[in-house]
C-alpha cells in the first residue's frame, strides 16, 4: 500500500482543499512509489499564512532561549532518527546512503548551532557623541517567513531555513520541492514532536506556480528564503514586492589546479566535488582549470579514477554515484552532452545513459579542451559533467574562473602560499577552498555567493541576519534636548 501524506497547518495534519495529490517515485527504481502527497494550492497557502500570522505575536514574545529549547529538542530527534531519515532520503531523491547521512548530519549540526543563537542574537553597543546618551542595536524578528527549499539537500536546507527563522522569532510556512516532499514532511513531524506551538511552523506541499507564488505575493509574508534556480529567483525578485528576499541561486564552480599542486590530492578533490550527489549541488566542481604543464598527466590520472566509479542504487554501500533526481534531469544532462560535442569540446569519458540500469542514471562525464564561450562552460548543468580548461598561468586561470555569471564557490590546488592568497583575493566567489574541492561548507560559517549566485549569506552569524531586522536604539538620560551635530 502506498503511504499518503498531508499538509501541516495550524498544528494539524490536513488534506488539501484541491482534493488532488501527486506521486513521488524512487529515481533509482521508478517502479517504486515513495508516496502520495497533497497538491496544495493558493487556498491552502493562505490558511498556512493565516496560521503563521496568528502565532507570530506569541512566538516572537517567547524568550529566545526558550525558543531554542524547541530547536534543540528537534535536533536531538533528528540525531535519534538519522539512519531512518538517510534511508528515506536515498529512496526519495537518489543520493548515496553515505551522502544522505551527511545531509542529515548537517541538519543536526545546524539545529544545535541555531539553538545556541538563542543565547546570543547579538546586537552591539557604541559610545554616543553626546554626554549622558546611550546607543545600541538590537535584533528583532521580521514576521511570517516563506521558506522555499530545493530537493538536492532535502533535510539540511529545509532544516536550516526552519531553525534559523524560528530562533529569530519568526513564524514560517515551508514549501519544499515536489521532488523531495517526504523528507520535508519527516522534518516537520520531528519539529511537531519537539512540541512546537500550533501555527509556528506550517508545511504546504505542491507546485511552485501556486503554493510558491502565493507565498511570494502575499503581503503578510515579510521574508522569503529561497534556494533554487536563478530563473526562479528572478521571478521572485519581480513578484515579491518590498519584502526581505534571501536568494541562493546556484553556481558554475571552478577548481584551479596549478603546476605545483599535489596531483593525486587534486584528482580526488575533482572526483568528490564533481560527482558527489551526481553533480546535483549548487557548489559542484563543474569546471576544472588546469595549468598547461600538467594538464596531460592530470587528465590521465582523472580518467583512470572515473573509470572506477560505480553507478547504482544509493542504498548499496558499493555505489559511488546514484541516479539523477528525475527523467527531466536525465534528459537535460544528455542535451548538454550533445551541446558540448557540437561546440567542439573533446569527450574524454562518459556522455551516455547506462544501458544496464533502469533508473535515471547518467555516466560520469568529462570534457576537455573547453573554452569560456561554450555553453557547457557557462550554464549550470546540475549533473555529473566536468569541463576541463587549460591555463598558462594563475592570472589566466583566474580570468577563466571569473568568466561566468555565477560566483558561489571556488577552489585552488597549490603548494605556493602566494598563489593561494592571490586566488582568495581575486576569485569572484562567496567561498574559496585551498587544496580542497568546492563542496564541504561547514554550518557555523557564512554560505552564499556573488553575482547571479545570490544576494544572501546563510549559516553562522550571518544566518541570523537573514531573518532579523536590526534596530538602532538611543537612550538620552541627560535631562535636556541634545541636538545631533549641533554644538
């Protein structure tokens, strides 16, 4: 029997007003139905916003350390259910069990960190220019938060959005991606089990065109936190009006490999950064810029390792690469492979759908002799495709790295400290790794990009800024009128 799941509105699990449902299947085995989910609509979303709005005053008045207790408890429950959640994630969106386990662990770590913020939520004090006058800042909640999360990190990213928004005193409506509604549902179940008051957190599954747009356009929703494609982000910017918008919108991330690099380390970094999560990460290492002196050796070592990668169901511990999330993603990667070949890139490995697997798999693919004007060099493929470029020196490598509209993550492999610091200063990206791939961000440090990668910094102290207003406070205890800048 196929399990049926509901919406969560005002502390109750309910069916959609539409009466419609949608089905999610296992991308490694499309014959396996994961569950039936409510096809929420604008009416459901309005009810969820009503609920969040009604709960806001009480929740925002709850002391932040008390709010933290709920988040801490939810994080404990995530930890206790880690193995089950990892299995669910692998079945729902395809990533390997090892990768899924890391996803859940990130949510756990984020939760404990966000709970700790309940004892901080720092403002600051400064001396006033006037005598007997006190000046400080405080952080206040914004209001109802609309949380729109992607499918590629189906526990970690919803948890991040939920925990940060709630610790700051906001109430929230979570709209997860329709390719991973079960993981979001399980997360909300655990937050409910932690005792969160009614209306503080609501869940509406369903299409972005209805549920997502209702959140974006409703004036009562004061902040939107979105992770997804830049084209959707552009729609949000156009439709949302004057509200806080926190947008994280992907990347086309470079690894620079200099001629003094540890090649074995660099190859391992490219394998991990390029093919982990089947390349379906906004931080995936999709471009590799190699010094011309070592390009031939690097490619030989890389292809030797790519040949060893095993495709299969992520529940099999021997699997290195799972399926893509759905048939549309598989077809998209195939189209980009044909585009790359037509543009003159040399296909070194992969480039096809494996014939012996029935899920949405695609071979790990490596192109070389790429140029910056190629579409495979500019556009986010979101699949297991790496493009290799040649550079004569560090300046040229950085120029190639910065030649795209994105600026999320970046990396350099080098033993030269000067090369490392030049890259740190010159690479146009929100993150730069030295001797490590472009994936692997830690939850207590800011995460976000430049250019079309987004306008926000999630996680760490910056994560609090996403969901709070900063208020400046002056207290004059002089007993007289003091005019600023007038002596």
